[in-house]
C-alpha cells in the first residue's frame, strides 16, 4: 500500500512539472494571447502542488507530520491573533524557524499549510496559492540556514527574516499586478509604492521577532524533533 502511495505521488509530481513547463512554454511562445492573471494562478498552483508532491514522495513518520501540523496551527493562530495590526504578523517568523529546525521540506509544508488554513479566517481566493508558495519558500529557505543541524545565529535569522518578509509581500503583490492592472512599468511601481508601508511593517515585525526569540525558538523546535523521533531496532535471535 505504501509503494502504491509513493508511485502515485511520483506520477502527480511528474504531471505537475509537465504542466508548469507547458504553461511557461506557452507564455514564452505567444505572450500576446495569454491571460496573465489566469496563467499565473495556474502556474503558481502547479508549483505549490510540485512542492507538496515532492515532500510526499518519501515516506514520513507520523511524529514529523504531527510536528508540522502543530507548527502550522501555531502560525495560523499567530496570524489570527495579530489581525488587528496591519501586516504585523509572526507567521513569517514561525515558518522560518520551522524550516531552520526541521529542514526545507517540513518548512515548506508548514508555510503552505499555514497560508491555506489561516485563509479560512481571512478569506480564500486566487491569492491563496501565491501565499502558500511564498510562505512555503520561506520555510524552504529556513531549512538552508539549519543545514547539518546547526542553529543559525541571531543576526542570520534577523537578516534572512527581513529579506524573506519583503520578498513574500512583493511576490504576493505581483499577483495583483498581473490580475488587475494594465501590466505596465508605471502600474508596477504604483502597486509596490502603495503597499510599501505595509511591507515595511511586515519586515520590522519579522526582524523584531527573530531578534528576540529566533535562536531560542529554533532550539526548542529542534529539541522536540529529536524527542519525537522514533527508531525501531530489531532484536537479535537468541538461542
């Protein structure tokens, strides 16, 4: 049964890669005939599917999935609790810490799941896959900070967190540019300029959380990862 699930995951992954490649080729060959809002939505959705399917190709322990679910729930709760403060959200910080402590694959899943679940409160829409991909990428980038089980230094978490917070906002804003504007340079500049105060609030909040709690949070999550890891050892035959 497990082999069948893994084969299905590989087939889904291959199909999504082929879909993304075909859409990119269509956009390159005939850009004038493309509905960029719809095309970008489908491509981003395919990329999210590729990330999820790639994570599912390998068998995962139930303890790891439980830890991912708990961290995604924490990220969702933090977004809901800070809803009254415009774009001051600890979600990016939680996802970054998850990636640094657990690795790129689990970090991606925490970010993508948090975006999907939290939008049950804030509203689902065509922006949801963009947020899933962006926060998933934050978690994957966090995994690069924690390669080899190292705990990133405080300044690393602050700098990377601020850069990723800005990249998240600019990536999601790109959806608005493609879907609702004339797709000209002045329109692009206007869209980014309009959201700049909110982007700076997100950057400042992420840097503050990373500076105050980053190292401790990575250490705590990594400790939970070690304590919940199960190794089965077979007993040797005895006479």
